[in-house]
């Protein structure tokens, strides 16, 4: 019996290795982001619900300046490997360090905008550059 158990373990590792080799770069990055979010104890974006208070982490994909009702708004798309979430800072034209490719942790109450989660003026923390 121990021989059979010992044989299953290498096959499992081999399957994982082959699965990683067959995965696209985007799938591998998504898997790493999901693991990073889980390690940080953050809520996966895909599970965020309307009016839920959450802490999420991920990588900023885009950062755009858009007016909202005549007020400047810095908008960013945060991706954690499971889904994307919009982060909006009302009244801000720019924030030092908020740029595409940067990782951050954001906390706040989720609002749903056409089914997509949004955090308005969240508390946030930029992840150290060395951890990216």
C-alpha cells in the first residue's frame, strides 16, 4: 500500500507541472495574484457583493482621469486574478504611486455599477516595489 501511495504523489506533481507548462502567461499571473490575495487574507474580488465592506488586493491594470459630475476623478482597475474591481478617488487628479502595474491593498464598501464592483475613496496601501 505504501508503494501505491508513493507513486501517486509524483504523478500529482507531474500533472501540476504539466498543467503549468500548458497554461498561458495570463493564467499563471492570475493564479499568482489569487495566491497573493489569499496569503494577505483579502477577499477575492469575484466574491464581493453590493454594500459589503471588504479588503482586496491586486495589480492596477489601468489608471484614468475622468470627470464625474464636473469633479475630477482618478479611476483605476484593480485585478486580483479572479475578477476586476474599479477603484475611484473623487476629487483627485493624480496620486503618487498609483500607476498601471503597481500592486495595492484597498479597503472600503463595495458599490455595484452594472454588476461590476466599485470602491469609492477607499483606504489604500501601496505594496512595496520589491514584492512585485
